């Protein structure tokens, strides 16, 4: 299993998405964050089906950065219970993975 990972996180608007992205990149907990607008989420919240237009963050990082990354997201995220999900990368372009490693600080 590779040490690299992608973390997915949704935000309610562009300002909060950029705030989260800037926070984790500036802290060197993410090498890159893609902000994808126009995501429609349908979910159950407190027993009721809800729907919301959101922004999806695709965060490129390493597994060892995840605990601090999660804390950094929670510190600035406006949701009571933000979606923060880590997915391990099975493979990736060697040069790209090296760039991630060189960009992130070792924890």
C-alpha cells in the first residue's frame, strides 16, 4: 500500500472551500487541492433527507499527514460534521508522487 492518499471534503460555498484549501496547503499538509464546484449532495441529516449544492475538495497528501490535516480542516470548516474521507492511492505517476513528498513536510 502506498503512503500517498486523497482526502475528499465538501464545503457549502467557494469562500469556505478556498479557506480550507489555503489552510491545508499553507500548513504543508496537502500538496494540492482541487476545488470542484457544482456538486449536488443528497443525504440524511438528523433523520431528514436533505440536499445541498456544495464544492468538493480533492486533497492530495500522505497518510502520515492525515491526523493533522483532519484537525486543520475541522478548525476552519463551517459544518458541524464535515465530510472528511481519506482514500489510499494504489498507484500514481512516480514523478507526481515524488512532488507530493517534496512539497509536504514530514511529520
